[in-house]
């Protein structure tokens, strides 16, 4: 992989685009040399999430996946550094500590403001430009576009939440990033699922991708799904995929994707051509 490959995009022919901003593992060698042992393990990666959604390609969904690690730059944070969850613990646009509060850089090697600005231009802008362009293409073709922002996290991360996280965490920025009826249908799928716990707009309400690109008044509807990694993999190194568990989860995700693809804006609501 080259540093130039900021993302990979497989365009689809349905209104649905799935984005995966945190599954990348590439860190440029010069930057990796400045990083701590904790950073080298890439523990906070959204492991295997693109694999979870491979089934959706056959259904016509597009797939946009970031190639670089979130330790290089977090594509789901505000470019101006504003926090997502005021009053809670938040990681930065260019993270300096891991989810376990370990330093990601060797002493004196953390990025300064100028370097953060360069990384923002190098990584954040191209990814979001590609995301916006693909959503606009889908909206022009279908009259509306759907974005499912795919994430995962260890089921227990005391830095961010107490106890065990629910298995399936739907976020719509408290209903601001998609039509109410679309949120209701997604909730029905997840909350009625046997064998998995679920919550809507709990600890994770959707990051910058959901909030920035979800513009239901403009025909673009966005939802985030944060999945507890214990549902489909070993949460300890080397982060092994569990096929049996994953199959049960993929069945749930298939139901969600099918529901999103079957949805159409309410009659009388303007669509865009």
C-alpha cells in the first residue's frame, strides 16, 4: 500500500453507501518511527468491519473504506477540533492517546498545530470530498441517498463508558441526520433482534461523518452503527475474526441493509434529481 491511497471506493448502483473510516491500519514509516509501542499494536482499529459488510455489495451498496489508521488522523472528528460529546472524554482529530489512555507518541514527538493542519488537508479533506461526491451521485441518480457509517469498538472501554456496551448502537445525531421514519425502521430491525442487545442514540449518537453528511432536508440520510467487537471477534490481540459469531451478526446486518434499501422517502416529501 502506498501513502497516496487515502481510501478505497467500490461504487454501488443502489442509493446506499457504506463508509468505514476506522478500519485502516497503514501508518507512514516516518510517522510510525515517532510513535509508541502502544501505537504500533493499532488496538483501537475497527477490526474486520469491511468484511462484515461484504454481503451488501451484492445488494448494490457502495463501500468506502479508509486505508490509514485513525492514529494518523481521525476521519470521524471535526476538522476544527470541536468535540463531539461535550462533557465526555473525547479523542482528538489527531489522537495523542489510545482508548486505554496510553501515549501514542514518543516523548516530544506528538504533532504540533502545523502538522495537524497538513494531515487534515492530506487525509481528512480527500476522504470527505469522496464521500460527499458519491452521496451526491447517488442522490442525483435515485432521488435520495443513504449513508450507513460502520464502526466497531471493544465491548468494554472504561475511558468512554461504564460496564459493557450494548451490541448494536444506532446513532442518528438524536434524529437529526435522517428521516424519522427511516430511523424508526432501522430501530425496529435492531431492537427486535434476538441474541443481540441494541440501543438508539445512546453513548454513540454518530460522529462527524453522520452529522456532517446526513442532511435529510436535502435528500441525504445518514445513520451510524457502532458494534461491540465481542459480537464477531476476539477482542484481544491478534484480533481474530470468529466466523460463527460473525455469521449471526451478518444476518442482523443483512436485515438492516435490506430495510434501508427498501425504504423510500415519504410521498409528498421532495426528492432530488
